[in-house]
C-alpha cells in the first residue's frame, strides 16, 4: 500500500525529490491532518510501536522538544517512553530523527508548529526514496486509510459513499427485504463504519440484512474490493468449523448483486423492478444518479409498483425467464375484428415442434443438424447469455425504449404504428437499445405483431427486427420465440415491401445453425427461392418490376445466409434455385449481384453446383464481374471461380471468357486480404491447365506472385505457393521464379506448420529443384534438409509431397550421395515410411528410394535398413502409380550385393510379371527395367518364365518406347541365355 | 319507364363524360359505373333528401360495410373530407372525386386526403387537442393510474415530436407531408381512414362489373 502513495505522489524529474505540485501538497495536507489527529482519535492504536522506525533528516532541534515526555541532552533528545527492547520511541540526534510510533509522530508534528508541512515532506521524501526501509506498520495503516478516503473514488472501486447510497435505497425497499442494519452506528470521518484496524484491510462497514427467504440473517461485509458474506455464523452455530477466523465467501461487486445471489426472492423482485438501485453501485455514478436520474428513477419505480399491485402476472413480462408467454392482442383489436391470423395459437405447437426438432437432432444419427459446410467457422455460434450482471449505467434511451415497449403492449394499430415509428428513431444499431427492447419483452410483442393481419404493424415491426437482428443475442431470442416460422409464412404475402422485409430479417437471423435449420424445416427455402423469380434487369424497368427485383435481392440475401448449411444448399437446388440464380447473375445491380454470387460461391462447395455453374453458363458472368468496381463482388466471383476451377472445362471457360487477365489485375489489390486470398486461389486452380499458365506468363503473373510470398496471411500464401507450384510445370517459369527471387522465400516457408501450406510449398520447391540452376540455391539454403525433416510430419499429404520434392533434389544436386548421407538418420527414416498405409506416401517414397539407390553407398545403407523385404512386401498392389515407382525402386535396388536374389526369395518377381498386364505404359517401362535387373539371377528367370513373362515381354519389344524395348529385350535375352546354358548343361 | 331509363342512361353518360375528365383515376366507363352506383344508393334514400346527394348516415354505412371502418369519429371525418362544399351531403361529383383518391389515389393525394380527415377543426393544422381526440381510444387505460390518459397524452407528445418539424406545437400540412414521405407508415397516423387493398379490390370488382341487362 505504501507503493500506492509512492505512485500517487509526483516526483521531480531527477527522481529523488518530491515535486512542489498542488497534488503533492494535497496529499501532504491529508497525511498531515490525519497523522496529527490520529493520536486523539485512536489513542490505543497510536501507542503501538512500529516494526521499523521512521527516519529522516529533520529541521527540528532539541529545543523544540519542550514537552515533558522528552528528555533533552545537549543537541539530542529522546522520549522517556521506550519499546520492549529498551529503545526510546523517539530519538533526535541532529539532523537525523527516528520515530517509532504514531503517538510520537503526532506529538512531533504538534511541536513543530509552522514547520509541520516541511517535516512531513522530509519524512515522506526520506521514506519513499528508500522503499526497503519502509515503515511496515505505519505506512500500511496510513496508506490504507488514505486510499480509502482519497484514492478509491477515483479508481471506481467500492467506496463508503456508494455503499451508503446503496444501503439507503435498500432500506427504502422494505418490501423485498425485512430489515437492513449496520453493525455500527458510528461513522468515521472518512465515511467508514468499520473499526480502523479493519479499515486497514479495506473494510468499509458490516451489515446485517434479513431477507424474506434466506435463513436466518445475512452478515455482510463491505470491502473496497467488494461485498462478501461472513461465514462467521457457522461458527456461532457450532457446526464444527475449526478455523476461528472469519472466512470470506464469494466476493460480489455490490450489495444488490450479493443479495440476488443469496436470495431468490430478492432476485425475482429486483428483476421485475429492473431496479433503480442498479444505477447506484459504481461510485462514479452517484452524483449522476442524484442529479440527473432521480426523477426518472422515481417514475419507473412508481409505475411498476402500480402494475405489480394490480396485474400481478404482468410482471412476468419483465422477467427474462418468462419468454414463453404469448401475448394476446388487446381486447380492442379483437372487437375491431382485427384479431391475428393465429391469435389462438398457444405456445404449444411451436414449442413442441422445437422440442421435436431438437430431439431428432440429438438422437437420430445422420439427421440434418450438423451437416454443415466447411465455410461456417466465421459465423457466430450460439453464445451463452452474457449479461448476467446488471449493467451499472443505463442511458436514458434505455428507459425511453422501455416505456415505448410498454405502450406497445396495450396499443391499437394506430398507436402501435406511431410507437413503432418512434422506436425506429432510436439508434437501433446500438447494443443498449437492442437489449433494452429485449429486456422488457419487446421481442415478444414485435413477433406477435407479425402474426396480426395489419400490414402496417407487420411492416413497422419487421423494420425494427431487421435492424436489431444484427445482434447475435437478439437473433437467438427471435429464433427461440418462433419468429422465423412467422417470417417464413409472411413470405407468402402479396405485399412486396413485406416480403422484402421478412426476407431481409431472415437473412440477418439465419446466421447460426439452428436458425438455418428452422428456416428449412418450415419450408422457408422453397419460398425464398420463389422470391428470386423476377425479370432480369433490362434497360428500363417499370416500377413494379423494380419492386420485383428488390424482392429477389432480399430473397438472395436470405438464401445467402441459409446457404451456409449443406442441407440448405441441397434444398435450394431442389427448389429450382440454380437457374433463377443464373438469371439474376445477368443483373447489373451490385446490390443484387453480391448476395447472388455470395450464395453461388457458398454453394460451390457442392459438386452439383460446380457442374451447374459451368453448364448454366455462369462462368461468363462471374468472369465479367471480376472487372467490376466492387471489391466484395470481385471477391465472391474469384472465390466461386476458385472453387469451380478444379474442373478442367471450367478452367478452359475462364480462359475463353478472358478471365485470366482480370484475375492478375486483382493481384494488385493486395491490401484487401480476403480478395487477395480468393484471387490467388482462382489463379492457383486455373493454372492447373498449361494453356492458362502460358497466359499467366504473358501477363507476368509469376513476378507478382513471387512478390506475394512475404508478409501475407496463410490463406493467401497457400494459394500463392500453390499457383507457383502449378506454373512451375513449364520449365521457363522456373527461371522466372529464380530471377524474381522466389526461391528463398519458398524455402523459408518449408519451416512452417500449416499443413495445406506445406503440401503446396514442398510441391513448389520440388518443381524448382528440377531446374539445375535452382538446385544450388536450394542446397545453399539447406532446403533439402528441411524437406527431409518434413518426412516426419504427421500428415501423410505432407510426407508424400516432401518425398516427391526430394526426388528432383537428389537428381540435380551436386554430390547428392554425400548430401543424403549427411542427414543423420535420414535414410532409416525414409525406408521406414515404406510401412505407411497411404498409397501416395508409398509411391513417393519408392520414387525417392529409386533416386537414393543410384548412390551405391547409400544403397548399401538402405539395404541394411531392410529396404528389400519392405519393397517386396508392397508388390501385391494394384495401384498403377505405386506399381510404377515400386518397380523403379526395385530396379535400382537390385544393384547391390545379393539384393537381386533377395527380391526373388521375398516373392517380388511373380507380382512384377503381372504388372505387364497393366494398361499404363509407364508401369510397363519401369517393370521391364526391374525384370531385366532381376533376370540376372537364374532363379528369378525361372520364376518369370513360369509366370509367362516371355510372351508379355515379346509384346513390349514391339513398343515404340525405346527404353521399354531395350529393357524387355534384355530381359528376354537373359532368360534365353539361361535356357541355352541349361540346354547346354543337359546336352553337353 | 323504359323511356325514362333510356333518358336517364343518356344523362348518366353525359355526366360521366364530363366527370371523367375532372378526376384522375377513372375512365369513362368506370365513372359511369360509379354514377350508376351513386344513383342506386340515392334511390334507397328518402325522396326529399335525394335531391342533395348522399347523407352522412348512408355514407357511413358504406364505409362500415364495404370498407370495414369502425371508428365513428374517423367515419365522420372521412365524410367531411368527401363533402368538399360542406353542405352535409355528398353530391355525385364529390362522390366520384372522393373515390378517385380513396380507391386509387397516389401518395400525394392520399396525404392530402388524410390530412383533411385529421384536420378536425378545418383550420389547416392538426393540434394537440385534435390528436388527443383521435387517439383517445388507442391505448388500454390503466384505470388504477392517477391519470388514465397519461399514456395517451404521452403518445400524442411522441407523435407531435415526430411530426412537428417547424416546432410550432402543431402539425401543418407541410409537416405532415414531410413526415409521411419520410415514413409511409405514418400516412394513417391518427386512425384508419383509407380502405385496405382487399376491400378496394372487392369494391371495384363489384362496382365496375358490366351492368346487367345491357
């Protein structure tokens, strides 16, 4: 606490003197007055000696110590009073002075008369400067009290004044509490009631409160840090609690909160009153409450009192817990014949349906609940109620809105419209206003108004709901109250304005899973799709057609929200939404295009949509809008192309409609990261086609892409690197990447952790390594080692991609064998990957082993690691890709020692012969080479012959592939030699 | 009788010819139908009054039965808005002109019409008192409150605050016009005085069908 003072006082710039500032003077005066009066007020405490004395250089002299409790000797003076060790409690040996108790400190100040201030100053300076010697007891006590009375109100913690006001209010509310008493009637000058030694711990006062329902009474302590219950009564009751000290229960921020937690009765009463007390606790607000809010507070209390007395169940409206109560239209409405369409609608069916839906969701496997698309991570999931505590300061709007909602509950349609229009004048984007409506049951009323036949009331209500549904809590409540069902049924209305509003509100509410499901289950998707049916905009539209277009726009907005659920995508398709969306895509209105393209790109995660986007001719429009001037629209278009361009024909279409250039142009808008991610994604997928790569070369896309390898978010990097990897299919691009400085950032990315990124980076680096000029750079940057270490990555995709990339590295590196050997444990690692279950990993590792085996020393090492039986083990595969690389690996591994024989013994020969039945010519070549190598062992020749290899090889000899021809012929020759030798042996 | 009716028809046609040029939204045939409807309604009235036109009671019946209006005061006000010359009867001209706005009026015309209806005292302003009178039944009274009308008064203040753009404590025509143009929902701010789409459709179908026997 001493620290608090040292922080509060202002030091001069050189840091060892107190500044002569007004604040410091104030603090000093406080301390002075406090210290001086301490002895009189608390004689007992004043005489307690300090653990460590206060010491400073005084200006007092022995002559100043005129009192008879001091003994003066020459220049020095000592007090007659000594501590238990015999040290005098005050000792002056000029200029130093030592003081051991408040009593003497107090006395000293009295003696120093006009030098008082100077003494305190010197004392503080001396003490604060050397914190270590600081006055354990003294300053603690001093600063505690100081903090309570001076600093606390500024820090917004609990203050005596705040507690006082709150207690006064509670005393007035004798209806909810039986009694409220302080334990002590004596008030200290600082406003506290607790004795000083308790004040030291921040205590302000203790209260005894009798509530209507807790047993028997609550003993409460108000501390500066909060309010808590004393568990001391347990001790009194003698329940065997041994700890004799008072234990703190949970600390609350004010008395009302504590009472609410302790007494359900009080909580209920406080909730229904929306207590005026809630304005009080924060110490800062006290003034405000007393001056500004006093009238309003009084008013609300009064009106609620009336309500409570006369219509008891009405109170439930104000309780957050009683949302289920369906409000009936007022009697007047009924008399007017204007009762709601379903005014008799009991809460039954809706809640039953809801229950059923939830039930089916949780119990039936494969039900529609959680079949959501991947794109929903950005949406808001349902959050738990967040406003458990009462907000401490509510603006006047809150009360005004509360009043209006109250009127709304008892108004006919004329007054309803007036009130609704007035509510709209509030800033409904502000959370306070949104929650004000919700807190007083306004959402129930608004949703109930949707059920009436009065169009103006429907419109007015929807206009408000549309605004406030941007708040996720409001969205959830609307869904809970069955608002979505009503809005879906409103979509059938002939009134276009109403249709628009309902659709827009659905668009806002359907931002979370359960709401989207509700929309679907109540037939909303079909109705929303129907809204899309309007003429695509032509040059001139009649007013009516424009309204139709607006309806379609709102429908698209709602579908966009709904399309984040996989099931809804399917429903939209089934309802015939795709051709309608295709037609709207011809529009030139951006506000129409954004939701339409947004929906399409969302749905493009489904194959059926990707096909439809291609076949319905939407690529052309998507490409066209890439060149518009709205970044959001451009982003959705690029994103749709990104998702669709997996398909070759789509990629060709993008090129044919000249979509590649605008994509490259969009790369310049690098500041919009979402747009950049979508654009680079589209470029990546488009560059899978070589014709497109040529176009990108022409537009100098590679240079720009290389520039994007630094300082970009991962979702951009994945796509950029993916695009570079695809572009690297054309060898001249490899030089471009090198020349524009792309290799270094690429290799650097190898040390990342994002798996999608690593797959692409390894691929790109591998592609770069195929250029002999690139390889030294990669080697110098230690790229091969990084690639090799990625073989340890848990993701098979990364493993495979890394192994593929290693192949060209080994092929092109100088002293590749030496390099590979230098990776400690590297060879064992890669051989062990032959145990993988993943076909692609196996194929890639076989390919890498084939390259490694070209170095005889390394081949020896991998042979020691058991590569032969492991390869032989894989030979039964039917996967052509694996067969090809496996055959290559076997061919290469035969070169060492007895490997050739071992393959035969391990049963690898017969399956290899069958590879020649494969339809893949690449498999044939690799297999023929392997067989040729294996045929150097007579036993293998016999096995081959038994498996009918000669006939198959004779066909291969007729191939146009020279390598295959030669390998096949050589193999036959070996078999023939063996046969001849055999004959010779027999005959000769 | 045959001759009379023929002559009558001739008369009606001539009248329709003139009137349809004066009103915006009806063609000649529709005007003719409306005139015929008017004379039909007159026929039911006592001979003596028929000379002046439709009286208040009969007109209110139409408003109530055909257009579903229920508020007595509003119906009287609508009657006054139709009765431009203030002679307590609606002449055939007033009938056709009034219905033109009532059924098919553009927003501007409807604003004017509604303002006339709400301008109970005919002084060109809607005052606090007029609002109070029109809104007096718009809220459930809390009989226990000290002043049961407190809520209504508050609503009046709210409405006034929303509409009184020039801050003179009353709503002028331009105040009203601006308010409604900003927020169409406030066209019928002080009570239902226009028919809803459904009853307009029903009325027109009934009135404009081809007359029988011709």
